[in-house]
C-alpha cells in the first residue's frame, strides 16, 4: 500500500493539480487506474498465496492461524487503492474540508462496524470491518467525485 500511495503522491497529485477540466482529470484517473488496479490485485494476490511461508519466515508457525485473516485485509487494500484515486482529486483541488470530513466519516464507520462485528463474535471482525470500510470509502469518494465533476 505504501508503494501505491507514494506513486499517487509523486505522479497523480501534481498531475491532477495542474488539470484545468474534469475531462483532463477523468483521463488521468483512468490512466492511473489502469496501472494501480492491476498492480494492487497482482501484489495482493501474490502475497495472499504466499502468506503461509511469509508468516513462517517473519514470525513462527504459531502465527499461521492468522493467515485466515489476510483475505479481507487484501481485499480492503485493493478497494482502498481505488478510492484513493478519487480522494486525491479532492486533495489536488484544495478541497481540504471535504477530505477531512470524509476521513472522519470513514474512521467512524470503521469503529462502528468493528464494534458491531466483534459483538457478533466474528473472528475476522477487524479485517472484515476494514474491507467494509474500504467499500464505504470508495462509494463515498466516487459519489462526491461525480457530484463535483457535474458542476
């Protein structure tokens, strides 16, 4: 995820800042999505399928049961990387208030969903909550993006 955020920060953010129209912004987001989405899926899949050997190398065999939690984490990472594509538009255009409010709402959603899933005794509650929060974040960012691009 760090690689993706660094890539977005160094390439996409300045490019979006220079863009004058939403036609240009859409073009840049589409171009970035064609790179970011496959890369996220490929990297997440690679780590997911090698999760057990990775756990054994970095930790001990006692940590192997936690490999069951990886799916929702990686799914959430992929969805979050897509949400960031739209979120960076708000940052690039100086819409700080929108950015802060969406981050607060997303954090509140995570806390609420985590408490709810934990209360239901779902073992993967934190990672499932992260995935659900990432979906919420994507829907929120895409909806707001459509709203400001139609002006």
